[in-house]
C-alpha cells in the first residue's frame, strides 16, 4: 500500500473511531457557546483564530515534529518526555483526561489495525517515565511507523481538529453547510501556511520539558 493510501486509510478509521473526544478540542468552545459569546459564523471564526494556532501549531504540531525526530532516532525515552511536556500544557483537568482517554483508545485501535507494529517498547517507556500516551503522541508515533511524511501527519491532525470544531459548532448555532465548509477550508489553508513558516523556530511547548 502506498503512503497516500496508508494516510487516507488511517484518517478515515480515526475519524469514525474517535469521533467523540478525539481531535475535538471543543471544551472551551462549548463553554463560550453556553455563555452566548458565539452565536454566528463570525463569532466562531474569531474564537478559532484565538485558539487554534496556539493549540495545533505551537503545541501539538511541534510535539508531532519532535516525536518524529525521536522515533527516527529510536529514542523512546524522549517520546515519553515529550508526552509529559504536552500533557503539562493542558489548561484543565477535563482536557487532560480527554487527551489521555483518546490516546488510550487510539493505542488500542492501532494495535488492532496494525498488528505488525511493535508497540511494546513505546508502552514500556511511557510507563517507566510516568507518561500516559496522549492523542498527539500516539498519532505521531503511528504516522511515523506508517512512513507518512511529518508535515502530512501535522496537516492530518489539524484537519481533523478543525473539522471537529466546525462540525460541533454547526450543530449548536445552526451554521449553514456552505459556510461551515468554507470556514473549514480557510482555516486549513491558513494553518498549513503558518505551520510551514514557523516550524524552523524553537518549539515553545518543549522549552520546559521534564528531564526525568
């Protein structure tokens, strides 16, 4: 199977299997909607511009990039430490718990989908370093093992997150399908451009990584 088909197969299965609590990042979104701060497409767009670049690029995107480097170097300890660093940036206990649960679900799914992958070393390293294996970590590790380009792995993660954000909001504020699709496409294109422009800088999320 070629790399494009591998990525498509992975993303399709991921979307259907982790449709709740996976890439959604919607806790703050739903809170803002409940408070009446997001009532239309313009409100949603403004909120997403304030949230997504920091979450998806400076935290998760950088973590995926660093995990790729660690995986290529067969440094499972580094992967575990990156996982701990990412978890340390979660703003609420609920967000942390959701990331942990989603990571466990993806780990279990991946074992069933890809029995030829050796998950034991990663699992043992996570345990040894008191890391949980959050969704970002497991996503990056799987894509690396599938020999998917790192940028494609980041872009797939961004697409799933943005799509989930817009999909969830659409059901709450009755956003027309055409507006929802346009908003999704606009954000994906902008995030991809921003990712390519910032990925050579020092990662913010890992500057204070735990060392033990």
